[in-house]
C-alpha cells in the first residue's frame, strides 16, 4: 500500500512539472526564443560600466569607455562609508605600484557631488574619482553586488573580463595576487 501511494505521488509530481513547463511555454510564447532574445539584448556589467553616466569632481561629464582595453580596478565607495575611507590609502599605494604595469584604479563615488568634493579636499587619492550618484548602486548590482554594500571593488582585465569582485574592504595582498596574474 505504501508503494502504491509513493508511485501515485510521483506520478502527480511528474504531471504537475510537465504542466508547469507547458504553461511557461504557453504564457511566454516559445520561451527559449524569448529568453535568447532577452539575453542577447542585455548588456554585460562591463558594457554598462563603459556606458555609465559619470562626472568628474568638477561636474563635467566623463566616459569610462576611454579605459577600454586596459586593466582596471573599479572601487565603488561613498564619503560616509567608514571602510571605504579606511581602504583608500591602500588603494592609492596599489595604484602607484601598478601604474607602470598599465593598471588603472578608478573610484566611483556612490554619493552626491558636494559630498565627494568636500571629502577629496581633505583626503587625497592617487587615482581618478568620478561621481555616479546613487545610480552607482545599480551599476555595482550589475557586477553581482546584490547586497548593495560598500565598498565594492571590481578587477577587469584588458579584454573586458571580470577577474574578481570584493564586497567589503580589500585585502591588499589578495588584490596584489589578482593584479599580478593580469
């Protein structure tokens, strides 16, 4: 009797799963084709970075696409973020150490222009800082930062491949290992 119940339950589960698959195809209109079209149309996180609207600290529009073809370390930060501020000296030192290898560090302020300007008057960094405003959080999410936390660091190689991401303060030695492998 138990075997009969188990077989009946398994049969009901299989029928329900098949019904779900058929309903999905019916509602989405051949979902494989629709999914392939959506996937092809969605820009990668790196493409979104190149197209992102950023401004210089002086409020002038800037294009990060100028960095295409070069290894880049992107650090999402904010002036009110304690760990962001704490890691900036290490990021500045790494920029100085790796500049001769052609690796460019970039800070993306997920903050207001006024806050970033005031912060950079007090704290000097050895790499360019651009302002994304709070839209930078969406850009960071595209790289996998679903928590929306800061700091968030992304290493992209010269071919445009994401080599590493780090939510939270960087470990300088771990970042050195990633950069040495580029």
